[in-house]
C-alpha cells in the first residue's frame, strides 16, 4: 500500500514495537498530524469479549470533557410539548411521521444522531433496517430514547459520543481534533477509557483490554499500554 511522504515521515517518529504511555501517545499524535486540515483523532479499542453474545455487549455514551471538535446534527422524533423542547434545545430537525417519510422516500440522512421519546419508537421502528446498519437507531443505553429530549440534545451538542462494539469486538471512537493539543486529547481519552472499563460485562473473562490504538485521520497508529490506563 502506497503511503505519502508525510505519512512516512510521521511513521519514523513512532516505534511500532513500543506500547506508549497515554500522555506520551497524545504528544506524538499532535506531532504526526501533518495534513492541511484539522485531523480527527480516534481511539480503536479491541476488547476481550464476544459481541455475538447479548451478555457481552459493551455499549454506552459519554460527554467528552472537551467535546469532539465537531458539531453533530441531531434529529428528534417527538410531538407536542416535547417537540417544542427539542427545538428550543437546539435540535436540527424535529418531526414525526413526516421525518420517517423523508428518510424512506428521499434516502435522506443529513443528521448524525437520532433521539426519540419512548412513544415515538413505534414509528421510528419502521426505520430499523436503514438506521440500524448505520448505527443511528436510538437506544436507552445511549440515552437517545428519553422523555428529557432537551437534555439529550444539549449533551450531544456539548460533545456526547456513543461507544459500541463492532462485529470484530472493536470500539472506534473520536476523541477530538489534533488541534486540541496533547492535554485535552489525554483528558478526552481518559474519560472514554474509564467509561469502557466501567462497562465491562460480568460475563467477560480473561484480559478485557486486548489492544488500544490511537490515530489521526491521516497518521499512523500509536499503540497504548493498557496497563497504564486508570479507571
């Protein structure tokens, strides 16, 4: 696979055989992010669980101390007073069946997060086949099925992210932008890892954190020493 000169220069700064201290890794991230745009920094966490089993699922949401550096567009399914509350809190789109028809009829997905009141899940359920694969289906665990739609919208706008296992038992999550600097990235990373560690299923056996890697959009991966991550 061909890699550009900037990537190759960045890769020289990283010892592939080394497991870095989290703070050291964030310092390196800021040095290896050399693209002309503000790169997103992501954490990739492989867990010692089997996502095929319901009792070994790891999923939740957390408000990062410094946000993600990206403003999420929020779609809220609500009616009456709850719809008004969502709009007042800053939701980008609020509706009922009209939004279902727009998504189904126009293949419209100009949003990043979906929030719904419990009484709306009957109609939101009709979108399961299209929202599910995109990871957009509301869920109680992520706090996106709630009567307190205003709080949900405000938290998402403040930098709330959802973490969940993919089919290969890895969690992929943004922890900010390269421009945040090492300190803010470290604090966001620690907040995410604390949440993931606390979410360890009781059915999980053996080593829980199999591998932890951080990388910017265009930069090489940096391996982190899982034993140096505190709860």
